[in-house]
C-alpha cells in the first residue's frame, strides 16, 4: 500500500525489503534539497521471516541470520545513498529496535540478558540504539544512560526547531544533551516503569531495578543492573 493506493495484493514477502529500500532511496533523492524525516520500519526480524534466497544461501544461522544480513544490506544502501548525495555529514541516522528477541529457537539471542520479548526482564526490553551524525555526535561515544523509544519524538522535535504539544502529558524526554555529551550526561528519567499490558511489573531508578510481580505472581527482587545486567 502506498498512501491510499493498493500497489499489489499478496506480494512476495521475500522481495519487500528491497522494495522498501527502493522507496526510501526515491524519497531521499526527492527531498535532498530540504530537511526530511524518513522512518523505515523493517519487517525483519519479526515473524514470519521470508528472507531473499541469496541471503539464505549465505546464512550460517538459518532464516534469522539471513534476515539480519538483509537489514545490514538495506542499511548499507541507505548510507551509500546519503554519501553519494553529500548528505551523510549532516544527517542523523538512528538504528534501534522495539523489543528483545522472541526466543533462541528462531536464531535470536538476548544473552547475557534474562528474558525474551513480551517480558519485563531486561532481555525483553533492553535494546541497542546506534546513532550516527558526524556533524553533531562525536564518533565512538558510548552512553549508558537510560533512555526509551518515547524519547525520540521530543528529541527530534527539539532538533527540528519545534516543540511538543502542551495540551497532554508527554512521557518522553529530549535526549539531545546526551547526544552532545561525552557519555557522562545522566538520564533525563528519574525512574522507568516496566509494564506488561496494564500491569506494572518492575521499576528502575538509575542502576537499581525492582521487580514486584510477573503476571499473577507477586514477587520482590532487587537487581543492580550495572553489576548484574543479566538479573
């Protein structure tokens, strides 16, 4: 689907990533002369996994490995396009995920973290977030401060010179200070609450994380995530 038009019904899912990349490249070229925002939500590595045949032939970790390689290829194409257009120095690229791997049986792994997608253990919710912006972020900087995907909207709003709505509660915080620092800037969040559906299961303050329940089971387990990220 593009806007309100159906491009193709029941397409070959193994070809969708390539088509998404083609659309992304087209969008970048059309907007190269002005600021633009491109959000590319990959279908991989979510189920069902239908990687292209040539990635399957090269994979040493089945469909999962092939899907990861396909995402790597897509990223390389977009970086190449930015470089060719002379946009890479002043373009912020953010690469992250929304949850941990579902289970090891499919090829993924959250090691050394405990738990999987759908849980409030670190393996279900802690994910990498990689940012590249040569004009704004020092290469090689590592920041261990707690941030969330909710922070992306106010962060991008600040960088774009606009503000967030004032008629509602915004849970996210701008992390522009973290991006511009040497990695020592503290988290803008005093606490982070881990929910599963409508149930509060854990809360984190800096290095400390307290689990209070898992599903219908009440518990009380405190972990030092700096010393024991595997809980």
